[in-house]
C-alpha cells in the first residue's frame, strides 16, 4: 500500500513536471511566433518603400531602399561648404529651395490581390487624381527635373510652389492609369525607365513609351539598364548600367535624357561622379527631404505621398 502510493506520487510528479514543460514550451512557442510575425510585419512595412524592378522577381524583393546619405558623400559636402570649392565633384554653391519631389510606383487597381508587394506599393488612380487636384487647387506648379536643373543652373527662376511627380521603373500602368490623369489636369511628371525592361510583361512597350515621351507632359529619365543597386557594383559595371540606359533611351526616343534615378536609391560618391560624367543633370535618390540645392542635386531627396490627400498631403509637402 505504501509502495503503491509512492508510485502514485511519482506518477503525479511526472505528470506535473510534464505539464510544466508543456506549458513552458507553449509559452516559448507563442513568444517566438510573435517575434516572427512582428518581424515579417515590419519587413512588410519596409516593402512599402521598396523600389522593385519586377514584382514577380525575387532578386529585388530582399533589396531595401537606401534612406541615408553615405559617409563619403557627407564628408564631401562638408568640405565643399567649408572651403567654398567643389569637393570630389560635389558643389555647395548657389541657392537651395523648397521642392517636394514625390515618388510613385504603381497607380492602378491591382488585379492580383495576392501580389502583396504590388498591393503595398500601389495607390488607386482615384487617389492619385485627388492628390493632383489637391496640389493644383492649392497653387502648386508641376515641373520636371530639367526645369529643376535649369533653376539650379540659374537659367530660369523657380516658379511659385514647385512640385515634381516622379514614377520609377516604367510599369505599364503609367501608360494606362497615370498618363490620362496627367493629360486631364495638364500637369508635368517624370518617368524613370529601366531601359532593359522595355517591352517586358508588366512594363511599357516601346510604342507606349514613345507615346508617353511625345505627350509633352512627361520627361523620360533613366533608371539604369537592369535595375541594379549601383553602390554594390564595381565601378566599371556601374558605369555600364548608367551609360547604357542613357544611350538606349536616347536612341529609342530621339531626345536627350538628362534625369537619372538610382534603383533602390543606392548611390555613393563614386556613382555620383559616374552619373555626372555620363551627362545627367540631376539624379533622384530615396533619401527623404523637401529641399534641393547643388550639393544634393545628384541625390535629390524625395518623399512618398502614400495615400494622403487634402490637408494631410499639403502638410507633408510643406515639411522642411
Ligand atoms: Zn526602381
């Protein structure tokens, strides 16, 4: 009887220990799942700022935009400001003015609701139209990047309340959803095209791109030949990516291409030099900001308008 109850106690102890472990394991499981879910959430939020070359391509999906000014570039600016002389090709002379440059990717009704990257980068054409109306009604002047270069080079003065609309990558929705709205409101914009992606599925065809360029409203800019992060390429490959996109677009469209945008906003001092050497007059980055001057014309700051319209949008644009 004594023996039996000892055995029973042992059994109870084992059951207690077992459930204890089970509960602990459960707590750990819940805790780690929470961490994982959290991690993927923040990755998803970052996706909103992704600059993807092709939504179906995984090579672009893990590359996140560069939001900071690299140290070598910062040092060159400081030196140029201090000495009043260009440093490593960076100038700090001339005026700096308030200029919100808005960055867009997809403007469309996404057909594949499971394409989460595309969904997160997308704004509806109706929202885009509301944004244009908001800006037009509050006296903004839509200019392109050639205008910006002319203003920085003192060829012409800045208009009242200038704003630039930029569209990266050359997706087909630009032709179908954006261009009609630009025409309706008679506003200028800039489309940065990946020259090697023209005529691919999801991207504008040569004929569509030609029609966009001939609209008189859209300045075509270059966005490399294959949408590669330039700061991670060697100098020679970066040079080929930059120069090829300019040459291919100029040959196709018969107009000078002087505006450039870095894929993933990826740049450094060496890529700035290459972009200048190639004959571009400006280059757009993904560093956030609403001013432009000579010191940053080759990594022009841009802001994401997201889905904000009305007062919310105006507030974003007015930020210094
Ligand atoms: Zn891009």
